[in-house]
C-alpha cells in the first residue's frame, strides 16, 4: 500500500515549524519502516473517513479500499477478524486515540492536519465577515503585520491577499507532509500554485517562490540529488533572463552548485535514466544562461539526450510530472 498524493494543506504562523507539541517536530525525527507504514495507513484512514468523492472517483490511491475498511471497523469487534486490513487499521486507530504526543512520528501528520483544518475554518469565518474594502490582513495567518501583501494568481476579492512568508511557510509544510508520506516526493506545486484558486503564481511572486524552494530544499533535502537539482533547474529558468546584477550573480552561483551536484551523482553511481534526463535539462538551462560556456553545456545536454530513446523520455517526464518534482 502506498500514499502518493498529499492533502492540500496551508499552514498558519506557529504551526509550520512543527511546534505544536513543544518538542522536536515529527517530520524532523527518524522513522523506521514500520512507523512509516503505520503513518501512511493512518493518513489514508483519516482521508477516507472524510472523503466526499464517489466510489472510484477519488484520485488518492487506495481511497475506495480504505473507505470499505473504515465502514467495516465501525462495527467490527472481533479479535481474529479476517477482513483485509481490519486488525492493523484498528491497531493504528487505537494508537491515535490514546497518543497525546503532538510530535509523534506516527500520528503527528494527522494531528497537524486537524489543527490546520480548525484554523482554516476560522479563516473562512473571518473572511466571510471581513469588509471588502480593507485588504489589510493576510488570508493565511489572519494577521496584520509589517510585511507587504501579495496576490499574483487568479484569486479575486479584497481578502485574498497573503504574506509571501506565509505562502512559503505553507509550501514548506506541505512539502514536509509529502516527504513524510512518500520519502522521495516533495511537490513542486506547493511552491508554484496558489492553495486557494489552484492556479500558478505569476511574475515576481512566482520568481520569489522558486527561489524560496531552492533555499528550502537546500536546507532540508540537499542529499536528495534529484530533488535539489530539479529545484535549481526551475529557478534557473527564471534567472536566464538575467534582469539584474544580483540575479546574474545568483545564476552564476546556482550553476556552480548544479555542477557540484552532477559530479556527486556521477561519483555515487546513481545515474538512472531519470537522473540522466534531469542532468540533460540542467545542462540545457545552464547553456541558455551562460555566455562563455553555452556551446559546451548544450553539447553535453545533446549527448545525454541521444542516449535515451523517446519512450524512456516520455515515461520519465510523466513520472516527474505525476510526482510533482
């Protein structure tokens, strides 16, 4: 059983840092395979209990199966029940009911989701009664602080503005949740898509969020070479335009980091087809950015692409898009 999609979460100030329990956040703690599997089961059960989708219509893997399990265990008391997933599901639900540790690596994600949903309800009530001509509060944190409000997406209305730092905090929280549910997955969309209108951010907000994503991945997932390189490639696509000396300097530094990651990939012998395609894309973007090494980088990109056939490229591209890297 696997869980390959994260619930669309937004995180208010004070929750995104994992401080609910006062101890080390659940997503910072080491987790065994057994704890990881129990956590995924609990997340699936939590989703299935509230999922409004019709049978077979939900995009979350195993949702229909977990709905049947949820309906069964509501009445099942048998210690030796043979219904699929009944016993293990009852065990993890029993743990959830008894556990009081908000930083627990098993039930922490579900408890944090509950807290976020409570905050979202308060946000909805707040915005419903908020005066339309006073966009002075952030939709995410519900606070008025000394920070500019932004809204460069498809949201409309005077209460749909947000602090850039709150958008980043929400994206980081969603990425940590995704990484907890599937260790190789951190969603790109968390940093590029508005959590309210589900449309991409544009212009400077888009650029700032891609930069924030690189900083986040570099800070917390730098050892994941695929993820780190992909985040830098996305940022470089913006920096190719070289609009300022500061961005030019950032681009040069990012190119240097990308080359270091590529060498690390080669040294560790983890050159799968997906890595090769990612590296080819990295060289292509660096070629578009660099003025003195453009031909060299583009040639390296072409050499790698020639080693992959069209079917491999299509399959890797689909998987990358599906997992939101």
